C-alpha cells in the first residue's frame, strides 16, 4: 500500500510504500500507536489515520532521525492510500474471478464497467488502466487475468511519481466500501 502525503506547505505530494518498513520499524510503530502490525496493515485499506501517519513518520525518520511522532502531525486530509502495482494486479485478478463465479455469463463490457474505478485508487493509474484493459480483453473465459509482481528494481521509501488521478471517482477502491483482497502475508 502506498501512502500519498501532500505537505501543507504546498509542496509536491510524496509517496511512501508501507512494504518498505523494516521489522524493527514496524515493531516501534506498533508500540507508538498501540496496534498490531496486522491491524495497521489492514487499516490502510480503510485509510486509518494513525496507520498512515505512523508509516509516513517512520519512513521520514530515516532521513530525519530526530523527528518525533508528536512533531509529525499533518492535517487529516493531507494523506490518502493508493494501491501499489502488485496490489492492483491481485485486486483485479480477484475481482474478475469473483465476478465470474457469481455471474458466469458476465460480459467483457460488464467486467470493464465493474473495474472502471480501480485506476483512481492506484499509485500508478496508467499501470492500473493497462491491467484492467488486459483483464477485460477478449479471450477465453477460463483464462486468468494477467498478473505479475512488482516492477523491476528496488523500490524507494519515497516514490516520486505524480499524484494519482482521482478525477474519475469520489471514492477509491481503497475505501471501506470496497472488497479487500485476501492477505498474502
């Protein structure tokens, strides 16, 4: 999960990848906000403010070790969560499988309609659009949608891509009203 933090000084949005936390950092965060890592990680799907704040704080501490949790107190609306590439691929694959299970005769157009808002909840909307397009391309019904993994290379704790496109929806797939993919560990 990616947390997009927009500084209140009008600076460029910053993206923080929650998967980059080290074990010791996650342990420290658990103590600071009195939640288990599973609760913190799960809460990101619902944009839990303590989890988002804590993860951004921990990752900022890497470059500013003296930063205290109480000193990092951004406005509530300055942080949102977005799905990373792997989460998008997993989410789309699971959504397609669920739709086909519930409605075996679902058409490609219906799939495309059901998946249309997914790019607005992605850290990389272009990647999400490609995944949705591939999942709704004409092919055999039993073929699984494409999936993969992370992009090549090591991710950085602060990602530099521009702010996600949210113009297509008032709610994102990371909101509490959306289904959540099963945890893969």
